[in-house]
């Protein structure tokens, strides 16, 4: 069967192109690789040396923030320390955090961009866990405690998966 080799990029219509640009560059660290302000287009990449853009922003969003059109945009981190640093950055910048969870195979921060699109920054743990697997994670804890809690949880639920409903209290699902 013929198949694609990978996802190339995602394009988003934006109600405020500059607010979205600041979110994705200043908070997530993506780099602008091209832009055409006259036509309302900005192209961004986390790895511009190998991928021209993974995200394209376009002016002209014609629906309000209550519309649910994007389930999530996910961004990979290279270490737990980087994920924790993002968590503190998001808190300092008052980014709306949806939830902070372990999926067993990753630890994830879910938050919303200025247009209300749900985003995820995650660190793959290298562990195997059947999905769905959603357990709250405490990124204010010491990294050794985070890893210990992760190991204990995966030992208990990795083969079966788990959904801890407390991860969703007061959250937008």
C-alpha cells in the first residue's frame, strides 16, 4: 500500500496573527522561516535546517474561540527538564493550562493558544503503556519524584491503560 512518510505541517487560521506569532515563537521557541504579511501568512519551524515549516499561521479565522475545530497541536521536548521549564514558563506568562498528565509513554502539558486551540508539549518517557492512559502529573515535584511516580504508575497500569478522572476536574476535554 502506498502511504505517506510523515506529517509535514499544520496550518491554522488566526483571529490575531501577531498574538499567535508571539505564542508560538516566544513561548514555544519556533522560528519564523518565511512570512508574507501582505497576504497574512507566517511559516514556523522547530527544525528549520531540515523542515521549512511544521506550522503555518494565516490571518482570517472566521469563527469564535468557542468553536472546537482543532483537537490539539503537539510539540515534542527532548528532556523532562525542558518540559518542566515550559511548565514554569507557561505559568509565568499566565497561559491557560488545561491539564498536566502522564500517558505512561509521555508526560504532557496541555494548554491553549490565544485563539483557544488546544496545544500539547510532551516528553516521551521511553516506557510502554497501553492507551488511553491519563494520570495527573505534578511538575512542581522534584524530577526524581516525578520519575518515581511515573515508574510506579506504569508498573501498575502500563499493560491495561488507565483514566484517572481527577485529571479532568474543571478542565475542557
